[in-house]
C-alpha cells in the first residue's frame, strides 16, 4: 500500500489501497523517460497498470495517469458521460 514515497500524494485520498513504484530511465540527449507501475487492491490485486512517457521527466506525473485509469476501472468517477453515436456527414474537398 502506498504509505509514502514519490506517488503518495497522488493516492493519499484514493478509496482503494494501491501498491506501486515510480521510475525514470535515461534516454538519448540527456532526456529522461518517466514511468509508474501500480496494482490494486493491494491485498488482492485484480488490476496492474504501467504507464511510460517518453521524455516525460519524473515518474510522479505518470502515477496520476494510473490513478485516473484505476478510478475508471473501479467505477469511482462520479460524472455521467453520454456518448453521442449519431453520424454526422463530413466532406473535405482537396484542391
């Protein structure tokens, strides 16, 4: 369970216990790739996610993406999103 560390602030108010690790990897040109791997629930995992962003800097930023994916997976998002499936004609004229 994330009790402290780099990603703690991203999960401190999360309703499900999460295990995870931030990281970074050197890349060409003095750039750094960022990543985070997380799993939940900590006690009996049913989902594991890895997010890697090329030249993303620090893994803390990728932890936020993992949190958002987990919130969606566990039905924690409170907004109701309705998808518009109606087709709209579109014509593009190329000269």
